[in-house]
C-alpha cells in the first residue's frame, strides 16, 4: 500500500497511529482489528487517489466523515492539501479530532455540523464514502465545490436506477457525471467503484435544501 501511493516512513507511521485509534473498542467503526483495518480502512480510503482530481486537490472535504475515513488517510497522503472532515455526530467528530491530533496532522479541520449546513471554502474535491445514494450526494457536494471541482463517491455496486437518478440530480445542481473508476483496494472487496461528478456550472442558490430534504425527497 505504501509503495503503491509513494508514502514515506513518516506517513506510514501516522497511518499506524490511525489504525491503533480505530482498534479501540469505543472507536466509531465495526472493524477494529488492525489486520483488517489495513485493507478495509486504509487501502479503501487511499484508493481514491486513483482519481486525478483527488491527487491534485488542495482543498478537500470529507462529508459524513464517520471515523475520519477517507479524510484522515487522505490528509496523510496529501500533506500539502487542507482536509475538512464534516461529521454531525458529536462522538464521531471528537474521535476524528483526537485521532488527527495523535497523528500529528496540522492539515485537518473537523466541523461537527450536518453536511447541508456546512458553508466552508470552495473545495477542489468533495469525498463521500458509503454515505448516501448518488442523487443525495450530488446535492450535498455541489454548493461547496468550485467550478471545475469534483465529487468523488466511494460506492459498492450501483443499480442503473441509482446511476440514472444521480446523473439527473447532478444536472440540476451544476454537476455532470464522469466515467466511474473501478477499484480493487483489498482482496475481499467486490464491485468497488469511485463515482466522479465534475462541477460544470454554478449551483442554483436554492441548493442545498434544508436538512433532511435531500434524503426525504431526492432530486432527479
């Protein structure tokens, strides 16, 4: 994994600290064993670097960050980038903050708010890992992306209906679907894809809608 992404010794040590934090039984994840976490948490998160936009981004947001993945792993791999982890659950947000501190990361900010309520700097890339259907994700991401920026969504198998709904919703908020990237970050992974949407026009000011509406009444 380290060789594949060109990570140095310091980066590897920081990722080891993250695995140690995730091994705590109180950590907000169902996978605690470091032997599993190397693949399930780290390799899966770093697979996002297959997308050129993410390799080049300087402003990255991880929406619905959970235990800080992929945000913390990407912050290690991209030390020149600023990474904002947006996570509304207080316990999870506290875990991310503590983990970032233990890892010695100065390029991570944690925002304990709902994704619809976060109004940060315009991002080069917005990440979302196993968070919501594509039609919901594009509405979350579009308002905080700069023109030319990209949403990168980690997903398992996506039905034709979800893909079609995602593309239709994207057109309403100024995004356009790009060819998805298939990844095999670890041997047990099946049908793992990175779905990419580029911001091609400004997002209408009515988006995002108030909290909960994107899930309750998806666009498209």
